[in-house]
C-alpha cells in the first residue's frame, strides 16, 4: 500500500474525433508535475472518426506497473461509453457525464453519478469540445485538487493558441470545478503530491530517444501501427539531433537503407510491426551475412496478417526467431517496460556493434503506445557507447581482410571511405577477404570456417548478457514466468496474490537470444509449480522454453483477445490453476473496447 | 575510438598510390561472365570513367544486387557491397546518406532493377539522391538460365514463356524521367568510349542518374544480341536532341525498331535530396560525427517531457 493509499484509475470514453487526447494529455501533465506515477493505456480502433475509445489513466503515489483492474472515475463523452461501462463499476466509483445528452441505464449499487448540465454551464460558448474542459473541472473537484493546478495546466497546453482560447477554457473549467464542488461528493482520499515532478513518455518515444542517446544517426521507417510513434519522435527531433530520418516506400527499402547507412559506419535503426517486419526479414539475414550491425524493432500487434492493428499481442516471438533464412547470428530482446525499452536500445547497439550482427527488439502495443511516468533522474542521457572493433587495429601486415578469421570471430571493421582498406562485402558466402565462394568455386572447408567464425562472435559477446534472476521468495508456492511487457502486470498480480495468502515469485525473461537455458532450467526445475503467462493463443514462449531447456510448465495463463492482461486476470488464473490443475486458463475481458 | 587517419598512421599503412591507369581499378577477382558477355564492356567503361575523373578506389562504393551483372563489384577495385536481389538502390541510398562524400555507384541487371527492385527505382528517382545507377539490360534472366525479364519484348520465347511473352516490356527510361530522375541515359556496351562519357557525366551529375545499358547476353538471349543492336543503334547527340526537353527525351526513348537511340535523353538540375537535407548541411558525413546526445540536447528532451 502506498504512502497515502492513492490508487486511482480514471477512464475517459468516447468516439474517435471527440477529443479524448486533450484531456488525457492535460491529466498526464498535471499528474506528472504533481509527482504522481502514471500508467495510461488507450484502447482504440483503426478508425479516424467514430468507434469507441477508452483511455485508462491509473495514478498512484508510488511506482505503477499496469493499468489496473477497474475504473474509479469514468468520464463519458458519449452514450455508448455509459452503456458499455457503467455496469462494471464498483461501489465508490464516480461517473461524470453530460446530462443534456447522456443518460445512465441501471446504476450499480454504490456508484455515484455526477451529471453535468453542460449547456447550462457552457453559456455562450460554441466550442463543441468544451464539455471536455468542463469535465476536467468537475474531475479536479472530485479529486480535491486546487483549481490553480488545472488552470496552470490549461494555460500551458492552450498558451500557443492565444489568450482568448486560454480564457475560454479556464472559465469553462472553473464553471465545471465550482459546479462539481457544490454538487458532488469528492473522493475520500484527496490527490496527494509526490516528492518531485515526473516526466511522461510513451514506449515508442522511449525507444526513439534510446536510439538518439545510443548515437543513432540514421532512422528509416514505413508507417505502421503501433510502431509509428518512433517515426514521429524521430522526425520531430531529427534536425535538432542531427539524425537522418527517412520515410521509405516499403519496409524492404527501410531495412536495406538501414543496412547501407550502418555499413558506412552510422548507428542505424528502424521500427515496424509484424507485417512490416515480415518484409524486412530477408535484410536481417543480409546484415548477418555481411556482418553489419543494425537494430530492427518489431512492435507487435494482434496478428496474423493485417490482424487487429490497434490491439496488442505477444504473437511474433517465433517470427523474430525465424526472421530470415539460414543459420545466423542475431540478438533478440523483449524489454519489460518503457524505461527498460529506453535502456535496451543502447545496450543492444553495443552488443550488435561488438558482434557485428543484427539485433531485434520485440516491443508491443501495450509498451509502445502506453503513456508512462518516468523519474527523469533515471533516464541515462549518456549511456556507455561501445562500437566494438570499428576502426581499430586492422590487419597489421597491410593486407586488410574484412572477414579475418580471428580467434574471437570478430574481424576489425573499416567502413568504406578509408584509404588502404578497400574491400567488397557480400550476401553470398565469402572468404576472409570478402571474395565470394558461392559461384565459381564453392569450397566446403572455407564455408565451414566462415560459418564457425560468425558463430564464435555471438558466443563470445553473449557471455556479457546477464541471465534472468528470480524475483520474490525462493520457496514460493508458484512461479510465474513471463516475457517482455507482462513484467509489470505479473508483478502486481503477485502482490495481490500475497494479500490473498498465495506466495508467488516471478521469472521475467527479457533476452530471447541469447537465451540462458541452463540458468532458466535450474531456476524452474527447483520451482514448486510453474505457470507461464503470455499474451497469445498457442503459448509461443512456452514452446520456446521447451525447445531450449526441455522444461514443460505446469500450467498456462493466456490471453489473445487483443487486450492486455489486467492484474486480476492473472490472480484469478493462478487461483484457478492451483485448484483445478487444468493446463490452461484464459481470462475473460470484462471491459469491452 | 580512433579515426582512420590515426589507425593508418598507427600501423604504418600507406598502400594506395594514385591510380595510373584504368587497370588499377581491376578487382581481386577475374570476371566469371561468359565469353563475349556485354557486361565486360560496362566494367571496362566504368574503370575508364573513374580513372579519367581522378577518383581513387577508396572514394567509391559500388553497390549491386544479385544477378550476373551484380557480380561487378567483385571485379572492380573499390569498396563494394554485393547485396540482396533487387535491393541495391535502398542500400546505396542508406550508404550515400550515411556518408555523402562517397561516390556511390550502383550496378545490376534488368531483372534486379526493373523487376524485383522496380518499386525502389521509382522512389529513388523521385528522391533524386546522388547515385549513379548502371543497369546492364540484357532483356533476359541470365543467372537463372534464361527466363523472361521485365524488358523482354512481347512474343519473345524463353524457358518460362515457351509459347511467347504476352506482356509488354517496361520502358526504364520514360519511367525514370516521369518519376523525377535528373540524368537519364542509355548506353551500349559495345561502344565503350561513348558509354565511358555517359558514366563520367552521370557520376558528375548531382542527383539520381540512371544509365540503362544494352549489354547483350550471348548465352541466353539470341533475340536481342549484338547482331540485333549493331545496325539499329543511333546516337542522340547526332540527332541534335536537347536533353532539357523531357518530352522529346521520352519520345526518343520509346523508339524501338530500325532506329534505337543511345545517349543522354534527359537531364535537369533539380537539387538532390542529399543537398536539400538540412541534417547534412554542415558537410560532415553522418558516419563521422560524434555519437549520443549533448547535455543541452538531453536536457531539452527531458524538459519537454515534464
């Protein structure tokens, strides 16, 4: 339990085009400045106007790891939101809505209705989105936040649009605030203040900024949800940071451009989602064969094919593992949250530069498009940069061999443009000097040497990647295993289980390749009961774990409806599987978005 | 990290003298093309062109895709990348943007550039990046032993069209002109002197240069061979063609019969993307710049997140 006990989840629902983003941004900024931790998840559809959007913003005065289990304060911007979500609200929750246009159906026990007579409050205003501002005022009064805090946030947001817009919004917010104050019972716990202001970012901006900090000089992309935020961040900051950003005709072009820029010595990166990554995969193998370091990000969405572009899933694990034909060297990593995503980019660039091979980051919609608070002091703006054997100690006898068969397998790299090191690289198999051995004369011994040389690189560099460790009590009743973005929600579920007397611990997997099979097997073999939690149908990670270790889990909690896990889904899954001894538990998604 | 200069000093290397003849651009590997292949003439012209322009091997990056003609970088003394089938243009674009001081020359065939890589050609042309693209157009798939290509004529019989090709061939020159390429030419591999001039001008042109080259396949294309081309080839410069007139250039490029034109069809001075891009404005190649964020850049980014 946090210092003040604050754990408040606000949801704003409406149709695309109703301006949900603006109150969402104001709330995030306001809470961040107040030092509150935030985890926001936006459930939306692939539509520009209409549909149903539900932005869930959960705030605490300590770290928050998921979007939580319920809704404490629901703002309905349309009737549809009221109809969809009123029935799942619990006692003590509040519903704010425009009583001119929206009516509640059957109100569950203990839910407090907060109808706003918007037309009365808006007076002469003709601004159709003004109900959003009025409702911000009402919500602030419900949270017992001093009006000046909201006024400051509105001035910041609308300042650019001129004083008339600022004045109108402040006046409308004030009207809502005063009305709320006079008419509705505020939450029992007033909104506390944290120790220091927190920053806000999305996972995509964390990935992009992580690239900038790692020294990315070339970024290319083709827009694809949910990865496009990386492109937007890069495009916005390109000129300030001296990063070449190109939107390319297709993801095949993207990946190959990245390889070209990387070969001449730039740190180069690209991001896409599964469909685009499918197009990139031939190039991933090309980077491995030519020994060119580059980073490819796959932000997963629900597949297969076009799938559900705006919904999340962990369904591309085997796509990443199988990305490109042949046996080849690459790193694959699945960050566990936004800050980890930020740090992972520099970490991965160092590894791929040292091993001269591609690296793949698997993110997903939940991490990439979510908005999260981050302590600005935790953002390492100057991560260590290790470019490996780039421009160091080329062959001393004057006969530069790009693919010198060294003991480590790492051949010193000199990019094009330097005098005295002219060489040709090839996607065909080649000898130490880069001359291809695939056409006129193939040579089994040379082929074997080249394969083994490349393999040695990865083995050596991988030794520096630390194995995962078990979080929580060693002798827990149950061990939950997850990978990537489920880290936070599993962590919260474990806290909730402990309140219910179930002792659980957590093995969170971040590194897919190198996979620390021995360490993982040792941990899991001594666990009492192992349950794997993943956001897909077939248990992709469970299958990978079995392939790498021979270990089969006792049970599985899987979700594949497009929505991310909520903590109670996992808690209920654990309780059910402990009792029923069934193999698989699939939670039901109650919030229909 | 040491710079190349210090690396070279450190180990006392000074391998390269200035080239004294086109032969200094011979690569490590002897070409494995069939005897009489048109591609020999293209390699020869390229070696003469860079020699005559006074460019040194390390200042060149030759990028190719896959196919007989894409083996060229291995036969050419310069930095080279023998990339994926159809992907030479994006790789070359990334390389040029990463180090815009390099002379980036792209080589490949008609299947590589107009078939599997066709989408990239259109976009590279409109991007107008400063590359010189030599397409050895033999109107056949040679390395896969003789199937129809995107430039094979209608009715042509190949292993994959044994009853004749039903499709229309692409016209790479009009396509490139219409899509914004700023130097569009055609050469003939049997006229090395003429081709050398086209390549030299293409390299010197600041923008995307497409040089389509009739480079007959002596093994698999007995339809458009040297015997076919020799009596038909006409030079645009002898016809008084004005390369700034793109419409006339397209008309000349469409001619296919008793008279087939080579030479410069169209040229204009629209600025290249690498010259327009503000990120490159200070002149230092991206690949040679310091990595990471300055303190000022870092605090600005964080302050915007607050």
